[in-house]
């Protein structure tokens, strides 16, 4: 994999991709969609009978018809109105069912695509962008499919039938009414040419704000420790201002569209009444036809109101759908290797790595990790320890050099193969919604209760036995809340259950106190006896217990050897050990 792209954001799908995705979703539930179309068409046709029959009533009264004739026409009007009500209601019911099924497909597809993304792509994009797409954007698309889609389709069908009915009554009156609606066409065209771009900008601003707020909240202690409050507040204010600016822009579009449309409603009715009066005076059209045409055009305001009411939602949802569908355009993981690793040996050869096309943070690292050994990686802050850990875990790939396991590049393994080979555990742990049992079974779906309890005990999670419902205690929102240390122990228990051949610990016990941390690390080492353990060591007792110690400095491998050898050499590691022990050169730990 070459240097990372300078653009950290997840892609947005082009218009033609969105159109194809929408058609694909429709084809997946084609029968329901066809039924919705048919019922809406019948409902719209039934709605046309009322004004026409009313025009017939007026003409029959002028011709001297009796009460019986008027009553029959009135009963027909009532029957057609009832038929329209029932057909429209059932069409809306089917439309909502279609929308919910399609919304479920979109959510499932989004989750599948998100899980298939390489971890490096997700991390560069930031959790804010992915979260906003998976929550707000998916919800917007779902609302449109459930509500806006059926409503707009019904309204458009009704509007087309109404205009056709006016033309059927008299072409001149139809042309007059259509000419009066041109104001709506110009206003809508002006709006649509700008809305998609502006709503995409609003969505991007929302993602940026979510990312800034999430980063500030999660790093609150670091912000306070480094006195970065003013800088973070300034960044949050800038993100809020960008959100305000983009939302003001979309509000401006609506403030131009809606007043123009309201004025345009009056013109066709007034034009038909004036022209109809002239034509009626010359005997070319009946009074009933003029009244029916005016009623049709007045009736047209309701479906057009619906279309324009949802037009803003449709533009917002189209932009949201482009962001959701854009996940499928994100860089995919490299094709999985066809061969399995020959053994568990990890080889790093000439590895160089840079973040987002910047300067290298690793410079030609060569390292061999022997199967079954415990390797500690130490060095000052910024030396490249965590970056090397990410390469060893297959999350990132070097832009120069190789990182292989059993002769196969780690980046060429599919996620399932990779998880069986290497697991990286950091201090950032997630507690999933569900029970304690559910959180543990993620790592080993077939694990028994005894195995789950043993894994918790192995990492010192004694608190699990005191939970109200034991392993069936609900965690997360509305359930039992775990503190940071307990969440870390839960994550370590998952590692025990996953049983990988290589475990990489990067501050995995940072939230535990020193005694509990050492107990957890030694318990893991005992349980993973014969497995490879690579510890990014921030507490040097971890290095003391390791088989070998790799010392990084300025992105280079400066020293490699046992604890005793490196202390005796008096180099960089000896200086770190002496500093950690307060000036005493003690090799015993």
C-alpha cells in the first residue's frame, strides 16, 4: 500500500451511482413498488371524478334537470370520494411497508460495508464521519423511504392526473393553467441546481462537528493536562460556525422557494376563470367546464404543497444517501492471500511508514519476532512504538519494506485470517450493547459458561461475579455501567477467548493500577504460554519480564537484546531503566 491519501474523508457517491443504487433497491422489492404505483394511480383517478361530476351537476341544473338527477350525481361524488380515501390509505400502507423493508436493507448494507473497511481507512476518516453517516444520514434516508417517498409519489400522480383532466375538459383552459404554473417550475429549477451541493456541504459540516466534539470529549483529561482548553474551544466554535453557515445557506434556499410557490398557486386559477369567462361568453365552453377546471386547479395546490413540502427533505435525503452509498466507494482491503502462512514467525524488513503522506515516522526497521517469545518494545514518546505495533497487527502496511507472517504479508490476509494470527489490544476499549456474555461471545461464539468465567478470572475481573445477573447482566445505556478499568478487563478477557498466536499489547493495561496491571499481564502470559506476546512497554517491568527487548529511537531500531544484556551495555535502554528506577541501576526488577 502506498502513502495514504491526503484526503482523510470518506468518499461521497456520484449522482449516477446514487441513481443506480436506488433502482437496485426498487428492483429488490419490485412487486410491492408496482402495487404502490397501481393503487396510487387508481386513487388519483378516483379523485378526478368529484370536480367533473360537480361540473355535470351545474350543467344539468342549467338544463332544467330535477332533484333526482342531482341526488344521483351527489351519491356518485360520495362513492368516488370514499373509493379515493380507501385506495390512498391502502397505497400509503403498502408504501410504508416498502419503505421500512428498503430502509432495513440500507442499514444492513451500511453495517456490512463499514465492517469490511480497512481499519486504517476508518481511523483516518475519524469516527465522527462514519458515525454521522450511520446514524443521522441513514435515518434521513429511512424517513424519506417511509414517509416522503410514498407521499411525493402520490402527490405527483395526482398532479399529473389533475392537469390531464383540465386538458381533457378544454385544451385552452389546460394550456392557461399550465402556463400559470411555470413560476413554480422556474423556482424549483433554481432551488434544485443549488440544493444538492449545499446539503452535501451541510452533511460534511455535521460530520466535522461530530468528530471535533467526540475527540474533545474523549481526550478531556489530556486537554486539561496540557492546558489546551482554549485551543479545543476555538476548534469547536469554528466547527459550530461552519455548521451554522451551511445551514443558513440551505435555509436561504427554502426562503426563496416557498414564497415564489405560494404566489404561483393563485395565477393558474385566476387565469382559467378569466379565460373561461371569455370563452363561455362566446359559447365555446360550458359554465360547468369552467367551474370544474377551476376546481381542478384549486385541487392541484394540495399535491403540489405535498411535493414542495417534501422537496427539501428529498434534497437532504439525496445528499444523505450519497454519503451512505459513498461507503461502498471507499478503498477496500487488498485481496486476501490464497496461501496460508507457513508458520507463526513475523518478519519486518526495511519497514518505512508515514501518516497521510507526511514524513516517515519509521525508518527502515528490521525485526524478527520468533514464535512463542515475549518481546517488549520500548522507547521515548514519539519513537514510533505504536506505529510499529499497528504494522505488526496488520492494521497499516509500510509504504516501503514488508511485514510478513509465515512468509505472507499481513496486509494480504483477510480479516478472519488476520484475527487468528494477530490481535492488537490498546487502551481504547468498547463495551457493546448487550449482556456481559454477549460481549465475550464476540471473540468465541461457541464458548461455554465455564470458559467465559475462566477468561474473566484470568484477567482479574472479580467484579463480574458480583453483578446482579452475573454473565446475563445488561451493559451500556439503561444497563450496568462499567468504568474504564473494568472495560479494559472485559476486552482482555475477549483476547483470552480469541486465543490468537500473536498478541500485541499497546497500553492495554494503562487504565489499571500497577498491581492489577502486572497481574493481568502475567495472567495473560501464562494463559498464552507458547504464543507470541509483543508488549508496547510504558511500564518497564513489562520489559524486565520479556524474553527480548526492542528499543526504538526516532523511528529506528536502536537496540535489541535481553533485559540483562541491554542494562549491561549501558545504552539507551539502560538510561531508561535507570531513570525509571530513580537512578538505581537495578537489573532484578
